[in-house]
């Protein structure tokens, strides 16, 4: 079996859902998803000639080949791995469909049949769209969705957190995450000044409101998006300790694992980080030094499905749990679910598309009906590869202007 053709497509949703499609000479193709990045499809087109004519079953070999060929430009990190991750996932989908085997079987098989999903509730409102450099935009679907709504500046109030928690629990989720950095992030001063007492009080009020809305049987986590200095993150962690959170996410910039370790050592909340790291190499210090309680690799940019599995297994050796970051479409979310189903230390997988009106429309499944996520769970089936296909009619309707569509 040989690779004959590689193409891309981009859907302009809350983020750029960037797809890779790889065809083989047996008439089968596989589709994967990359995490967004500036110039991503151009980088993919540079990589494709390196795998044409190669055997797609040699997934790990091809992934490592791309790591090395891109090492001069990307060294041991960078956007290179966003592209490689999508290619690697497409290869697993292709190989699985060619052999009639679900992708999770290549990762060691399931240890659980269902994957728990946590809903990212932001600050009570998740209707947004961001370009690759995190600049806001308003594609046509978002303009329609925002018609008549209040402006974003009015979002960060406890009532929004309470209302959103109730809404997502009614939708079937028993794990929720809320942003608390949003209360102060717009000042632009988060890393070079102490937090004001009133700002921390507002965080507590918002978490209190989210708990009231969610009820006692629902897990709550909060996200800081690496906005705060370690000293301020420690204050936040201690202030929120009475709420017994599932985790406090990215409390400070991730560049120095010792900062994360210091926050964890001070007690308060379980600490999660990892969405900005890639490969086992990027997670090694965090895990080897037991600096965190949970790791959160993103399958669409950490190196792919197999590398995410390896990160999870490495974490398991140190008693660290696994809760992947995920802002992908249903296709990338399903790829992440295949990994999660194989790990005994898995806790929950992120869902970030609850307010994208066409999110569920982007895929079809041959052996299942209804939405991909039901009652806060994704159920793995015996369908080969990833177990679903991109709905090209829906994807084309929301495709990004200026990008090719599997051409």
C-alpha cells in the first residue's frame, strides 16, 4: 500500500478546523485534523511530498521522519507539530479503514467503552470565532448567531456563570469548566502587578454561582489561560480550595515547570497544564518531577494520537491523570476520544463547540445516529478508523475563504 495524494480543507468555525486527507493506492483515504496555526496549510503542502509513495501503515516511522525533516525550522517545538499531528491522525484513519479495525485497537485497545466529556463554558458565553493569531472575527454564521445579543464586555458576571452551568447540566454534562482569568485579562497587566482583592473576590463569586447552577453532583474546573504570575496563581489556588475543584488549569505561563511545581506544592487546587506542550519531550520535566496533578496534551498538536497515548502512559507512571485539551471539530474530538479510551488514568476530554450551530453537522457516522456527544459521553464503536467521516456538504458550506477544499 502506498500514499498517492494528500490534500487539505479548512472550516471557519469558532477556530480554523484544518483537515488533512491522505489517499492510498487501494482506493481508501483517511482524514485527520490539525490544531490551528498561522500558515498551516502552506506548511502541510511543504510536507506532503515527503510522504508520497510511502507506506501509510508505517505511521510512527512517517511521523518521526517529518519531525526530523522539520527540525531545522521548528527545532523541538513549534507549529510543525500541529501539521504532523493532523497527518498522523489521517494515517491512523486510513490504516484502520483499510484493515477494518478501529483506531483505538492500534493503541492497545479500549479500557473503557465510553469517554467522559467536560463542557468548556468559558465565562458563561461561548459564542465566538478566532483567527489563527487569536484575533476576533465574525464569519457569516457568527453574525447571525449574535444578532440581538449583548456585547462580550457584559459577559463576566456571576449570573452568566450560574445560567450557563444550569444549561450545560440540562444538556447532560456532569463536568464543566469555566474561565476565571476573563474577569481581569482585558487589563493587560496580569503578569506585572498583584491581583486586587476585589478581583479574587469576583472569581470566588463566579465559581460560587457556577456551583449553584451546576448542583452538587457535577465536577467543576476553572481555567486561567496562563495569565498570572506564580505568586498570584498561589493566591487564586488557595482562595478556591474550599470549592474542591476538579482542577485549576494553566495558572501561570507554562515555560518553566518549576513555577507550576511551586503552585502545586503550596496546596489548594489540583493543577492541570500541558495544552501548549508537544511530544513526550515537552512533558518530561512536568511528569518526572511530579509538578502537576493532571496533564492536558492536545491530540491535534502534541504530535498525534500515538504520541498523546505515550504522554498519558508516562503520566500514569507518576500517578498523574490525563485530561486532554480539545478545541477541535467532531472529527478531531473523536480522534482524541480513541486515545482517551485506551488510558486507565483518563479523567475527561474537553468539548469546546457547544455554541457552534453546525458542529454536529460536520460528520456522519456509519453505525450510529444522533449527536456525537450524548449525556456527556462519547461511545466508542467497532467502526473502522476514526469511525466517522467528514460531511463534505456541511464542511464546504462553512469553508474558509481563500483556502482549497480537498483539491
